């Protein structure tokens, strides 16, 4: 199982039309697993079998579609996902 954390370099998540946070790699909704240290929200991607960790301060900036997540400049907005 891999672990991914949100940072400033690569895109990896988007908000689905139903409000679910989805993994841009496989387009599947992430399973919520809880909050760690009041700083990070933990998810699991059943499609990629990966743990995904998002800083709480980044949640309001998640793009509303995968197209926005792949757009140039999205990484500069702080919506990046990388392997840890």
C-alpha cells in the first residue's frame, strides 16, 4: 500500500459533482478514514490501494473537476499530490 500526501508539486485529487473527494489517478471517490492531529484528513483509495493524506487547510481549494486538477498552474494553487 502506498501513501500520498498533498503538497505543492503534482495534482491528484478533485471534488466530484456529488461532493465526494476523488482520486485523479483512477477517478474513484476516496474513502474517509479520519483526522490525524487536527491537521490532516486521511483517506483511502480503493482503486489504487493507496492512503491519501490531505492537510485540512487545503480542503477548501480542491478543484471541482478533474479537468481543473490537471490544468496548468493548479500546482501553484497548492493542490498537489505526491508519493511519500
